[in-house]
């Protein structure tokens, strides 16, 4: 696509939207404030850099063996940089505790410290990224029985409590050094393949562990905690301790953020419809933008109906500042950097489309009971020239617009990832 075409299309889009009372420049400026957190684990199939630990457990699975997976911290950082170079705006990087810079040393999870993440902070500072963080309660011998913070053995629970407290301290320091609140997410794999009699026991254990974890008070200006539920995982089909009800109850009672992962609910259940309810009761929300397909909750994000609905719910509720947006998928069957770019661009497109929606008119139709008019305008809005605005946004930020980024990724694959 040529610059001239982008500009012409944008001018047309601007006047088309102006006719509907929509200020395109304002929508673009709002979109530009949306900072998306890129999950580091897409680049290396959730392997991380712990010494001697490369088995992925916890009921999550990466399928595919496309060549070019990042094998070292330097490769992973280079891949994230490459992806960022193809995405307009300023974004964040979401790290997991198993991605520490351990220098080949065996550092157990209950021993990690800020020094193991200092090189990430320095790198982020140099590149202008902000960081988010996650405790890693899977891919470890002490999670091999399927339980961590809810384990019946108090010694195992204590090990994971210590790990999560350390992660919260690391997140706090990341926030301090980078001058931006670090979101720390807690997801645990705890659950069972088959029937469990004493569900209350495990849930009581998880509640007690979380209470102990949150006894350590962090500075809200530097970090915020979020807790993530799941319906089931591979090997935890019959029982998941941290269900939606569990974390929703805990989050509301304890003023914690709830993470809504788009792939963690029943196949026909959508997170878009949970946003306006949760925002009434929790301070903020963390979204894990993902795409469930049958049993898998982690396909590459695309611009589908649910992603559009998520963005619409947030913009219609005027809640962009209360929702943190992170990506969460892992696909090893295609170019991994391409997967990032597809996912972030799709997310940005969904938000831009939502910001360009003729919401004032739609609300007025709704208030007047003009439901045919509401449905008709919603349908027409789908084909308004929002894509021209997105291309213009890319170009205005000096980022390759439209499908032209495909050849850039092919080139990086030829020169870099295919040689790994
Ligand atoms: C690797 C992440 O912690 C993980 O994806 C988590 O957020 C999740 O969604 C597990 O299913
Ligand atoms: Mn998730």
C-alpha cells in the first residue's frame, strides 16, 4: 500500500465519519494511549531461562514446531523488539518469573530476587518499554501433583507463597524503576483430572495462601495484583480450584483486580459481557486477550466478534483507563513474531473501531426505543472505513501499514530466525 493511497483513504474516512458526528483525530489520539502488554512467552513457547527446566506443565500446551523459537534472552529480546517495530504506539512487555536472567545458575522459585530481573529492567528502560510480571506456579517439581497454593501439604503451599511474595516485590521494583505501575498476575494450575470430594478444602487452602501472600503490602502506585481464573486445563478437567466464582469473590472482598482471560470460560461464554458488571465492583480489570478454539484457550488473537465486543464494552463504559490489556496466546505452528504482530494489530483495530463507533446516536436510538434504527446503524458501522484510519495511524507513527508488514517478517525470518 502506498502513502498516497493511505492519505487519500484517510481523507475520505475522515469526512465519512464527520458526517456521523465522529472526530477521527480524537479517536486516534485515544487509541494511541492504549498500551498493550506483549507476553514474552509467545516467542519461546513458554520455556523460559531456568537452568535444566524446559518441560511445560500446568495444563497448558503449545502445539507446533515452527523453526526459529527464541533460545536465549538476547534472542527473545530481539524478537520482541522486532515485533514492537511493526506495531504503532507505546507498549509493555509481560514477563513470567521463569524468564529471569539467572546466568546459568540454578535459582529455585522461592529464591528469586530483583537482581535476576535487573537486565530486563535495563533493557526495557533503554527501549522505552514498561514491564508487567507474573508469578510462575507451573513447570516445577513442586507443582507436579497438580496443586500449588492449594496443596494439602503446608510445606508446599509455603514454598509457593514465598515465590508469589517475591514476585510481588520484584513487580514493585519494576514499577519503581520504570516509573509505571507494574501489573502482577497470579494464575495457578491447581486442579484435578478426576472427581474431587473435598473441593472446599482446596479452596480454603487457596484462600488462606492468598491471604498470607497479600499480608505483604505493596505500594499501589508501583504495582497492582490481579488474580486469574480458569474453567479447566489439560489434566484438570474435573476440578479447578481457582474458578471464576472463587476469584470473583476473593477479588471483590479484598479489592483485587480480576483477570479475565478470553479463553478461560465455556465455549459459548464471553468475557465481553462480564466487563460492565465487574467494573461496578472491582477497581480495575486485567484482560488476557486470547482466542479459544475447542479445547485450546490460546490461539493467536484475530479481529473476531468477541474481540470487537470486548473493545466496545470498554469504550461504551468509558473505562479505557480502568482496563489493562495484555495478550495471552502461544502458537508454535506459525512464525512467532508474526503471531505477536497479528495479535496486537487485531486488538488495536478492535479498539479503534470501537472508538469510531457512532455511540451517541446509538444510545439515543436505544433510549427512544428505536430498536430497528439501533440495529441498522450497528450493522452499517461494521463497514465504515475504520481500516483506512488504522493504516493512517500506522503511517503517522512511521510503522509499515496494512499487509506490507508480511514481507518484513519474512525478511527477518530469512536473516535471523531461520538460522537458529
Ligand atoms: C503463561 C500464563 O501464565 C498463562 O497463559 C495464564 O495466564 C493462563 O492463561 C493459563 O491458562
Ligand atoms: Mn491468561
